[in-house]
């Protein structure tokens, strides 16, 4: 282990330095025993790492008054044979407005997420939404939209999104962790091969109503980091 950890004690022996002291706590000799057992500075660093790895509590947050939230997600359906894109529109109180479910021919998950965002924009326009917050748990898709830095296939979707967005007064794009996007995530994964190609969901089922209630009372979901 002495040969693998090139500490200052070993550096002095090899004439690589003339200071054998510990750079973390100032003790006169940085030995392997000191670093692993006695060094207060090393223990602080390890403690910081432990704090960084603790679970994080995440919840969905409603929009301000006058705005609607659109949560989107794209995933393989329950049968694992088709890609489904879903979206949920809720008002500023967290109440269900309408939901959408649609299968796509996209083979790329990022493009599927972009396609889901585009389609929800089109629906928001048709029901006369003027202030929209679009939330997705696909960070890459959100970054592509904000930076317009995409490959050719993604660029076509982004260009179409821009055309639709011009008809909506205000639009914001936000990344939301999956634990804060539980409703859209569940809808995408619960699709079966018997589902129709495109479906408007006017009324959520019993399980989704439970997720709505959890969001409205600010239930936290735990994520290990």
C-alpha cells in the first residue's frame, strides 16, 4: 500500500520533496497510518462525501396562478415492445385538466421526449393555454431545446416546437427529476400493446388520482444520490 499511495513520507524518501508534513492537517509526518486513522482533515473530507451521498427528497411543485403545468415523459411501455409518449396538463392548483397518451415510431429515447414535448405544445395551443411550464425528466431534451444544439433528426422536432410555441404567449422549459414526475412516468410505463395509437385522457384512473393527491399535498419522494 505504501507503494500505491505516494504520501509525503514516501516522497521525502524518494527525494521528491523535503516536506513530509500532511497538507490537510499540518502534522509533521504524512504516513499511511496517519491518513487512514489519525488525520482530522481526511476525516472531514470523507464526512463531506458521506453527506453528498445521502438520499434527496424531491416533490412536484405547482405553477403560479394563471400558468398550467405540462409534465411529459417517454418510455418503453409495460410490454417492453413499443415507445410511448405521454403528457399531463394541470392547473396552478395541481388539478387534472387533460392527459394524453400516444405511441411513437421514434427509436431514440431523446427524440421521443422531444416529440412528446412538441405534441403537448400542440394540445396546449388547441385548448387555448397562454402560459405554459413544460417539465420533463429528460435533461438532454431540455438542454437541446434551450440551446437549439441538436443533431439533424432532433433539429426537425425542435424547429416544429418553435413554430408551435409562437402561438403561446409564454412558455418555460424545466428539468424535473423522475421522482417529481411520477404521474407522467407511471402513465408512460403503464401503456399496453392493446392501447390505441392516440388517446385523450379526460378522467384519470384511481391510481393516477392517488398520485395527483400526493402532488397536491406536497408528498416527497426519496432519491438516492
